[in-house]
C-alpha cells in the first residue's frame, strides 16, 4: 500500500493509497462508461425520437422527460471526470515507482 505525506493543515498525517482498490475503481468506471455508450445513450436517443412522448395526450405528462434525459447524460460527464482523476492518480503512482526504481538502480550501481 502506498502512502502520501500530507502538508499544511493536519500535517503529519498520511493518506494510504491501495493500488488494487484504485485499479478496481478504474475498471468499474470503465464498465460504467461502456454502459453509457452502449445502453444509456441509445435509450435516451430513442426516447427523444419517440413521437408518443413528444406529441399527443402524453405530451403534458412527459414534459420533464427531456430535462431528466439531460441530467442522466450529465452523470456521464461526472463519471468521466472521476475516471480521469483515478487514471491520473494511477499514472502518478507508476511514475513514482519508476523514479524509486531508478534510484535503487543508481544506488546499487546496476545498469
């Protein structure tokens, strides 16, 4: 488990970062993104084009559907941002591990 020292208010504490948990979260976020692309977006598109929902007697009852569809698609943006942060964290961990590895190689005079 990796640890990150914290400075500033509350200094002296550490944050434990479990790479297995981060990769699990990353995989779950990828699965959610795939579901948005393959299931949710096509369903929202279908709802938008359904004339029953946009015309006739159901129109008044279904006035909130377009706003609800927009909110659902906003969720995708939030998941994408979360995914970006998780992958940036994983990339930082990989870079830190590579730097530590290089320091060890230099200290042991290994080429």
